[in-house]
């Protein structure tokens, strides 16, 4: 592969940022037989990766200009773009920016790359560093389908669950905000809150684990059902209605607070259910709460 000026590329890929995740990315690429340049603002981190197909490069301009593809993974998108600012020419090289960002930051990064002649994909990591390069490795990518098609084989070295999810740059960060922020973190925090109450009432960890498994199995089905119901806008049900869930949630909230627990997350859920009931959706299914979820929805 050659640069626009005819000089051959030394590396298949440059990894910008060599923290825990960046190091995992570099090793996965090298494990797939690629020649990897590693750059980090603190050179010692890149140097620690030397060998096995990974070469530390001290100059970020050299790392980018000598690579076919650039994958950046630093603490923030601001630090990524600041780190790449000294690059003198991209010559059509693609930039894949992986990390936690807002959808607006993803769009800003895409514009930044476009202004410099770089093709762009955005990515969000939905797994742990130790899962990178395994069948469980899960990174979602968004942006130009043509850029994804060109680099899919390389990027799927990062994990068996890696996917292109949207043609616009915002898509990956929207999924990150939805699944990690809006769902996983909130659900895990609610579980901590609930288990703290149960154990204060003398319920054993073993009993809770058994009951939790049943709930998780049900959750897998209900989340699939919820996504379909919200997409279709159809919320009729022949199962428990929203008002039934609301009554049960209010009873649980009263019990937890009577025992001296704040139960903030359950309190927020009850607030949503109460608002949906007040808006006239009590006879519909649980997912009818979507009708009051937007900031512009009637209070």
C-alpha cells in the first residue's frame, strides 16, 4: 500500500493511545498478523508494547503518515484530536476514533477529520479490555458504509461481536449512551439499591442470586419486546398493564423507605409510572411509558 506521494506504508495500522484499552487494541491487531505502530503522549506506554508486530513510534505525524489506518483510543475525544493536530497530511488515510463520547462530539470529530482529508468512522466499546480480540469483543462502529467495507476485516479482529450500526457518525455513541449509560449503569445501580435492602432484611446472597437469574432470563425477552413495541408505537397488551406495574412498584417503594432506604432509582421509576398513568396510559402495556419519555411530552 502506498501513500499519495508514492512512498510505501510501513505499517498496516497506527494505534494512538496506549492505555489499557489502547494496548488491548494494538495486541489484537498484531495478533491478527498486522504491522502496528503504537504512539502515546507518554512514550513509555508505547515502548512497553514493543515486539510481536508492534513498533513504538515517538512522532505522531510519522505514525499516521506511515500507516494505512489510524485507530485512536485516548481518554477523551478532545485529547485525541489535540494529539493528532500536528499531523501534516492524511493522504486519504482513515481515522477510527474509539472511546466514550457524546453524539455531538462524534459529529465534531467527523467534521475535523473531513476538513483534513481523512475518512472517518466512530466507534464505541461495549466490552472489557480482556475481551478485545476474542469472540466476546464488542465494538460498534458508525459512519460511511464505504469506509467500513474497506476496513471491516481489520476492525473485526477486535472481536467477534464488532458491528457497523449506522451510516451517520452519531450512531455508535448513541448506542453507547443508550446501552451503557441509560440501561446498564442505571440497571446495575438499581440492583445495588435493591440488594442492599434485601440483605438488610436478612435475605442471603445465595437466595438473591437464584432469584436474580430468573429475572435476567425474563429481562432478555422483555427488552426485545420493548424495542419492538416502542418502534411500532403499539402498546396494547393482554398481560399485566402499566397500572398493575405501577401499583406493585409503589408497594415496593413504600416497603424500602419504611425500612430506612432512600430507594432513589425505584422512586424515579415510580415517578415515571405515575406520570404515564396520569397521562391516561394505565390500561396499556408497560412500554407505553415511552409516550412520556421525551422532554416535550406532557407532564
